[in-house]
C-alpha cells in the first residue's frame, strides 16, 4: 500500500513538473497570440460596424433589436454620398494635399536632419530643442497669425498653401526621427566618398539617403496618413470646393443636423472610402515600414 501511494505521488509530481515546463515553453506564445487576438477584436469591431452601416438601408440602422448584418445590403449609400458632396473633387484635393504634404515634409526634414546630425554650427542645439518644443504647441494657438500670414501671401484657398501649412506641422517630428537614423550611418563612409572626389550633395543623395531609405519610406507613410485624416487646416484654410478635402466633406454631410437626424449611412460610406487608401498603403508598404521601425530600434 505504501508503494502504491509513493507511485501515485511520484506520478502527480511528474505531471505537475511536466505542466510547469510546458507552460514555461508555450505560455509566452499563448499570451502573445491572446493579446494580439484581443487587439484585433477591439480594433476590428468599429471598422466592421462602419462597413455594415455603409451597406445598411437608412431605415434599418437603428432598428431594435439591432442586427449584425443587414437583411438587404445595398450600395445606395455610396451613390447618395457621392451625390450629396462633390466626392471626386474632394478625393482629388485630398490626394494632392496628403501626397504633397508628405513628400514636402519628408524632403525638407531629410535635409534639415542631415544638417543637425552632421554639421556643427552655432545654435544647432537651440534649433533642435526649439523643434522638440514646437511639437507641444497646439495648432489652434497659432491659427490666427498663420491665417493672416497666408492671406498676405495670397495662399488661402490654394493647394500649395495647405501643403506648406501641413508640412510645417509634420516637420518637427519628422526631423527628430530622421536625425536618429542619420546618426547611425557611419561618418567614415561619407569621408571616404569626399576623399574620392564626391561633392557634399552627392554624398547626401547617393550615400546617406539610400542608407536611410526605410526610414524615409516609413515617414512618408506616417505623414501621408496624418495629412489624409487632417481636418483643422482644410476646414479653416480651404473654403472653396476646388480645395476642400474629404474630411471637410464629412463635416458638410453632418452639418445642420442633430444626433438622430445625421445621415449616418452616407457618413459611414464616406468613412469606408477614406479608410481604403490608408489600408492599401499599409498593406503594400508594411515591409518597408517594419524595416524602418526595426532599424531605428537597434543602435
């Protein structure tokens, strides 16, 4: 009987040790996937609801009990949305605004970042600190002087005026990010190129920028997304149809309406349309984005 008890205890201890070792081996992976599934669920539910609302007839949006899929899906909401606002004009303006702002901000920031990272001149640290502090400056705090300045240069209600404004907003963060990447490029490479007869512009464009290409691509994508979703600048500085963006169109759809009378069907359709370019950009550029983020994390 004593031998049987000992055998049972030995078996129980072995099972407990096996379970502990199994959990140590696979527990981290299980927790990682569980957190990832929870994250996808939390992020995905709003997108699913917006898409479902965009294909649901307006009379069925607030039915009780609510349905998780429309009984009669329709794309009339997209057609009604395109008829309610000049959709294609706003889409063109949004593309010009987002692409222009991202390209100008990254191009100017790359040159400024190289100067701050490589060239030591009086006041360089002060300029860098000022850029950092400008990130904390609220947009609304400088809206009046910015409007007056652009009005004097006749840049209100123009594409290039909006691009300059948005680029100035994106510039500080982009410069700070690119400075850290440029400082990781060995200076010996640039010195060797200068010794071989290359001029500084060639060194920057042919050596430094190709080495930080993942960072440039990552900042292009990030700045495009920020510009695409920007509302305040287009709302204030674009007052004509030929310069308004899709984000302003969203405001126009919901204007002069209460919470219960807003055209949620058309607003959902426009939201889906605005998400598609960002989603495609991330899907096709994810490798470059991950490479840029991973390289910036390793010194």
